[in-house]
C-alpha cells in the first residue's frame, strides 16, 4: 500500500513540476531526488517464486529489467535495489563523451543523442568487482568486432549477461551492424566463441529477419526488441536522435508477436519500448516476451514502476 502512495506522489511531482522544467534542469533535479536513500524503503521487494524468470540459464528474481541507458555506478547500484529482476550497464572499450544537450522531450517520451557516454572498460571493471545485487547485463558497443570482443573478454567475469548493442540510431555508424547482417554474423560468431555468459542481441526497430536468423545460427538465443527509433530533432546538436517512450509501444507489441511467430519458442525475447504500466508489461509478456525492460518509464513514472509491473503480473497469474 505504502508504495502506491509514494508512486502517486512521484507521478504528481513529475507531471506537474519536473515535466514543466527545461530538460537539463529536470534531469539534474530528478537525479538529485534519486540520491535520497529511497532504496532503503521496504517497498521494492517483489520476491515471489512465480515471478522468477530464466534467460538462457541466467536466473532473474523477476522479468522486469532496467534497460540500457546508465553507466554511472551509483545509479546502477541504486536501481539494483528497486525491484528490478536485472539491471543493464552500458560500456565501451575506451571512455567516451557525448554532446550537450543530449535529451529533449517529445510527447510523453524523449529524443536523445547520448551516444555511448561512459567511463570505459577499466573504470567499469573496478565498479563491477564490488557490485553485489540483482543480475547485471553489460550493454556493449564498439566500432569494430575487436572492440566488442575486448570488452567481453575484459568484463564478462564480473557480469551475468552480455548484450550486443548493434542498434544505436543516435550516433554516426551506430546502426552499422544492423544494416550489414553479414558483418553482424561475424560479430555474433566471435562473441559466442568468447563468451561464457548468455548473449543478447539488442535489435533496431523494424523487421530484422536476417539479423535474428544470423544470431540464432551463431548460437545466440535472446534478442531484445528494441532500441530507440531514429528521428530528426532540431533541438539536439546532432540534428537527429533516438525516440523513446509510449509512442513506441504498439511497434514493440507488433514486433514481439511477429518475432515469436516467425522464430518460435527457440528464441527468448526481451520487449523494450514504451512500457510504463503494469498492463503494458503484461501485454508484452502475453505477446511472447520472456522479459520486459524500460528506461523512459523509470524517468516519467518513477522508481516504483518495477514493483507496480511485478504486482500486476502476479495479479494476472
Ligand atoms: C537516454 C537514453 C540512453 C540510452 N542508451 C542506450 C545504450 O547505451 N544502449 C542501448 O542499447 N540502448 C540505449 N537506450 C535505449 C533504451 O535502452 C531503450 O531501448 C529505448 O529507450 C526504448 O525503451 P523506453 O521506451 O522504455 O525508453 C537509451 C535510451 C535513452 C532514453
């Protein structure tokens, strides 16, 4: 019950205050709120055997995942105590910086050009060595197959799953492997040869038939549908970015159903894009997803959304 009051308070605060402020200020304030020790509140637990989920052998306490976006250790540590079944951490071989501003609102979602801003693999290893919490998924991106492989080799001992991001629409060449399925297949094969952990391919929006076939042929059993949608955006220094949020939801459902129908039960699907309520999470699972993930909902609906989705899933069992 208490979590519902806190949940409504956050939503009121977001809808009436944060969402009215300039994006930069709203993000700083939102992060300020997140710094409060809210993870200590006894409201996040969703520990029910019926929620347990296995992704290619990796056991999650529930099927709700924090999608790729964050690289900051303190946010990942916090999120890992907020009712998620797993959290995703993004990383590249070397540290990277991105442009500013990197996010503007569009409708109830955002267009971002964050790119792969992160501290790089060496710093990330230091954090991962001390990490204790729900399973952690490494979301890896690289400019070449070698770069992906170096990060897998360097960090896999400290993570539970590895997600190959081949679908970033907001930087130049971010979609290279998605648009070149033959090269993607080489990446998949090399990654499977190296990886001791289950692999996930993070897909771009759209049809992806050849990419998924190549992933399956290489031995990968999990895909994540999907990344943000490429759009033009004058408010960003790049002039373009990736759209996230509720506008993506119907596309997510349509494609999860299509992938499930075309590839059968052999493949596990993580549904991502526009999930911001228990009902939407449930529908994604009913459409064929083994797990669901979100980012925009974490910002717009707040830290109690994972709990809400898990409760809803349980209520429909
Ligand atoms: C600010 C921001 C940064 C993101 N960074 C990454 C990333 O590094 N790697 C990745 O695979 N996806 C990234 N994404 C995409 C999300 O993981 C997710 O696929 C997408 O936002 C759709 O889900 P949503 O509607 O719940 O936000 C990012 C999204 C946002 C909004």
